[in-house]
C-alpha cells in the first residue's frame, strides 16, 4: 500500500506543479503579453501538460521506463484534455442546467467538483493508458532508454502481481 500512496503523492505533486505553471503562464499571457483568453489558455494548457508529462515520466512513473515515440505523449495530452472537458461539463451542468449562476457556484462546480472528477480521470488515464507496463516512455519527456518493468493488475493497485520494481 505504501507504493500506491507514493504513486498518488507523486502524481499530486507533479499535478500541483503543472497547475502552477498553467496558472502563472495564463496570467502572464493574459496580462502583460495581452493575448486573448483562448490563445492564452491554450498555450498555458500545453505548457502545463508538458510539465506534467515530464514530471510523471521522470518522477512518478520512472520505474515503468520512459515511453518512446509520440503515441504516449499524445495519449497523455488526450487524457488531460478529457479531464479539462470533465471540468467544463461540471460547470455547464451547474450553471446552465441547474441554474446555479453565482460566482461561488461556478467556482465550486468548475474548480471544485470538476477539478476533483477530472483529476480522478487523469490519474486513471495516466497510469493505465500512458505509463503501464509494456509501454515504452515517450521522447517528449526527453531521453530514451530507461528501465523496463512496472506493474500489472487493477488500476488501483489492489490486485495483480508486480513485475519489476513498483517503487522505482
């Protein structure tokens, strides 16, 4: 169970760093750089995803080995886009479907409930679709090689045997 906790804490730490990069860059691009909100958010989202991918590949999931090629990186970005869509969907349902239109309701639904559900999706997708055993890590995290091995079993680590090093 310690390995699962370590994985979750690593994922959360990397996510916090990526969120900080996303927010900081968005703020700079919207303010001093004078970019429009969609352009600024797109650029900050890509930067945040890149930081998250590198952090997970080089830190949280280093024991799986670094993926090779563009596929794992593309899947990671798709998983993160799906997580962002979950956040937006929560906001849409709350604001337009339920009529909860206050700033507080929007914050709770989008940044609270939506972020929570989106993070669960990102965690599941990252560990099962991107950094799974038998998957080679991608070059967008830099470098090649790495150790092989990893985990098998359910997405929550409660069943299945282990192959290689679980803790890295």
